[in-house]
């Protein structure tokens, strides 16, 4: 089973505008609310691929009820810790030129009892998990290195830990308990304190993370596909050009594809192909965290993987 943690779920509201003019009153001609936050997008895509993930994290207030209801509707099993605060709303505004502007709330503050409740739930589900995906920001009130604690819990139970987060919480969680991280270029620059201009820069900047014990690294590069590194291989995943509609959630979709591959004992190259196919498929649709299996079948044949010399 795959367990998916979203500490900071949100109602993602997508607005479509012809032009996005700051300082004016504007009327949206398309609004689409979905249950979001990175981990929930991951869970939705895993479900569409045909596996049944279980979701943990924190939910509260009316927004929390809405999110839970949306998950129940698509039969995604969940066992969130109920908190006193109100779960957040995140906005994604897309204009006629397909520029996306995201406004992400910080989300509610949680307390020590919430964390203890979460830990007892996690401890139980890890018994039957092969893979754990934790995605997105921590809730306010959590220790900045909390993902390290999650990694230790996974390590004790022999569960493969995939982490997709950014900034200090990623930096503070780097350890030998990480099976996979998936920074994009911006996140990698923050993590390595280096400017990344091309694939070679990305590879050179990331190697020290392998020395610190991270087992596998996927550097996602939008339309340029992905670079993969572990101690044995460096791969360049080349993807075909596509006409994108909305790339928000493509990173989450690629994590879902990789996790699905690991759960089903796919080869490394096949995990990478599925990850990129899911990211690409998500980018073809307005809805965040939606993929289409026909696209995936097509992309799996078109993606090429080249090996770099170590
Ligand atoms: N513009 C795009 N064209 C084609 N594929 C894309 C595009 N944007 C994203 N993808 C696919 O989704 C994956 C993850 O997207 P990326 O934007 O790099 O991650 P994130 O959403 O975390 O920033 C990419 O590696 C790629 O496979
Ligand atoms: O938890 P965070 O890091 O604040 O991110 C939340 C936001 O990230 C998203 O999942 C999009 O992430 P990606 O575009 O990186 O895949 C939104 O759906 C969500 O609102």
C-alpha cells in the first residue's frame, strides 16, 4: 500500500481570466474548486492509476469537511487528524496567455496533541505500507525538521520514504532515510544555494545529497523532462513537446507515477517513464491532479532515457 501525508491540505480554487490586471475588479469566466495540497494531488493520481492509497494529515473547519467530502466521493481512504483551525484555500489564476499566478495560504496552526494523534495513526498504517509519500508544506506549529521524524518512523518499519517539499523543511530533512526527493530547479537552487542554468549544473549541484545518504533524486525540469541521479546511474529523461493547459500539480502527478512504479516493482527506467507521463498528462488539462490513461500509454512510448557517464 502507498500512504500519502498532506500536513497542509487546501481547497485549490482555479480562476480563469482573459487578462490578469492588478488593481482592477475582474470577473472570472471559469472557477474550479478541488481538494488539493500537494499530497492530495498525489493521492488522486495514484487512485486514477488503479491503486488505493491512504491519506493522513490535518484537516479542520468547513474547508476541512469539504476536502474530506471530495475525497470520500472518489473513494480515497483517509484518516485525517481533526484540528481546531480552518484548513486553507489556495488560488491559481490562469490568464489568456496561460500564465499561472498562485496565491498559497499558510494554513492553520496545529498543536502537540494534533501531532501525537497523527503519529499514532501513522505508526499503524506503516505496518501495511510499502511506500510513504509526504508532499507539501508543514503546518504552522510543526518543527521545521519534522519530515526527519517521519523518515525515522519509515526507516524503523522498512518503508520507502518519498519526500516532496521545499525550503528549510527540505534542507533540514536530508538524511539516509530518504528513498527519493523530487526538487524542481527553483527548489534545488534553494537547497544547494547554487544557480542552476542547465542539466550539468543540476547534476553537479545535487551529488552531495547522495553523499548525505539520499538514495534517489529526481530533478524535475518542466518541459525539459527530468534528471535522475543515484549512486549507480545518472539519467536524462527526454520528453516530447506538448501543448500545455495548466501545469499546476504536474510535479505531484510525477511523484504519484514514481510511487506507483515502486509499489509495483517497476524497473527504475519504467518508474521514470511513468512519472514523466503522469506529469505531462496533468499539464494537458485544466483540473489539477487529473490524468488520462490514453495520454499515458502514448507518452510511455515517446519518452527516451539517456545515460550520462558518471
Ligand atoms: N510544460 C511542460 N511540458 C511538458 N511536460 C511538462 C511540462 N511541465 C511539467 N511537465 C511534466 O511534469 C513533470 C513535473 O513538472 P515540474 O513543473 O518540473 O514540477 P513542479 O510542478 O514540481 O514544479 C516534468 O518533469 C514533466 O514530465
Ligand atoms: O503545500 P504547499 O507546498 O504550500 O503547496 C500547495 C500547492 O501546491 C500545489 O499542489 C501545486 O504543486 P505543484 O505545481 O508543485 O505540483 C497546489 O495544488 C497547492 O495548492
